């Protein structure tokens, strides 16, 4: 057990929030969990009101980008229990990101107890209305106040919550990116590190001005192999086969991606994790074999791609009533809310 000092809010903001109309990423719950690393060990565990924190202007993460994060969700079940979906998988990935960015290891005890303590104190923020959930954002930042370029000695680990609803309401329009690069072999694409998102903004902004929701990144050398979308992984369905790009260093290993692989196999689909090129997709499309394209991630869950543009070619896939994306999405959602049996043991009970 870690000893968490709790300084609760005096006035909760709960009553100011319209839970029937949540905008993603705006409605932060009342508290934040914080811990400090001093070069040797973790300590100073505390929960305090969510809000501005004083930081040194020379804080190393703000200059040299040693910053990593995670995202997962807590759900309220019909029995009024609260549970977090696959948090230990997020911890494993966070520690892989930490190693790549020369940051300290996050102990399981601190991660899990911090998450659970935050969910308990902010439990009323875990809304069961519609698609609502409490999005949990653990993050780790370098906190030396010094100008040298080297791994920081000091770090802060924090977790806050954000009440969220559904993410996208319509199927996606996606542009295959053939100029800019998100990630390359030997780079940091597999780490959930802040700089990857800054580096992706420019190409995404151009695509959004052209009317797309997202770009689909391709490999850095030939712009031929498909990788992933902004913050979600890609799946292609050809009959009873699902194909997803392999995660061999340039693609984020999504927890939702892994859940989809396991659920689809359980439903009798063959799943291939391999390199998949845009030429294959174009060929499947012209042969009438391309049944579905969809994206997977914690924030957006499982969402169909209705249009994929590659250079001058447009691939349109009319959203079907009984698409695998929809079937998997409701199955996954039911498991997260304990409306369906959790056969893989994914839920971590909080209350
Ligand atoms: C977080 C993220 C994903 C999705 O991962 P999940 O664990 O399913 O939420 C995919 N790609 C990128 C680049 C991401 O940052």
C-alpha cells in the first residue's frame, strides 16, 4: 500500500457539467493524483484539486520533450460498480514508453493505487448515461529545472480524469498520407510520447482543411505500407479474415487493437498481423473484396472508415447495418460495462 495524502476540493464542479452532452476532453473531474521521483525513488503521493500547478520555466519536459502518457477508461456497471478496462496493459505499454525515453519505471502499486484512489474520490464522475465513461489520463514528465540536454533526474507522475461521451458520430473520411512521416524504424513511433503528436499535427491539419477527419500514415521509406491513424489502429476485413498492420516498431500497440484481435478470433475470424500495402487494398477494392475498414482506439472505440483517399483514387465503403466494426464495438462496450461476460478477464474492479 502507498500512503496517499488527500486534499479534497471544497466545491465540486460536478453540478456544472451536462453529462447528456459531453464534449471530448473538456470536463475534468475534481481531483488529480500526483507523485514525485527524486532520482532514486517515488514518493510524495497526493491527491489534490484538479487545477493549475506551479512549474519552473526551465522544466526539462517543456524544452526537450521527455513526456509520455496513457489513456484508458473507467465504466459504471448496471450493478453500480466501477471498473477500469485493462489498466495493466496500459501500465506495461507506459513502461515500454518510459524505457525508450530514458524515464524511470512506473511501479505497478503506484499506478494501480493512484488510478483506483482517483476513481474512488471522483466516483460520481463515472457516468453510466449513453456512451459515457471516465477517461483516465496517466502521464509522466521530466521535471529537472536545468538547461542541459540529458535525461532528467526528477520526474512527476500524474493521473487525472475526464468525463467523456462518444467520440466521432459519423464514419471516418481518411486520407492516405504519402508525403509527411509520423514514425520510422528505430524512431519513437511505438512510444506514446508527446512529440509524436506534435509531429503529426501539420499533416493532419492539411488533411482536415481538405475535409478529412484523419490521415492514415504510411511507412517512412516508400509510403507504401499502411501503419495507423492519428490515435487509432487500422483493421481491414476481407470476408472472414481481418488484417491489421503488424506492430514492429513504428506502430503503437493499441490495447483496443489487441481486444479486437481476441474478440474477432473468438467469433471465428482469422486475424493476420502483417505488413499490408496500399496496392493490396486498391486491388481488393477493384475485385469487390474489400468488405470493411475500421479504426480502433480507447477514445474513439471501434469506428468504420467510409472513405479512403489515396492520391487520385477514392475508395468508398458504404457503412453496413451489420458491420463487424459495429458488432465488435457493441460487444466490447458490453464487456466493459459487464452487460456481457468478461471472458478474457479484462475488467479491473474499483468499487
Ligand atoms: C493511443 C494510441 C492508439 C490506440 O491505443 P489504445 O490503447 O487502443 O487506446 C493508436 N495509435 C496511437 C498513435 C495512439 O497514440
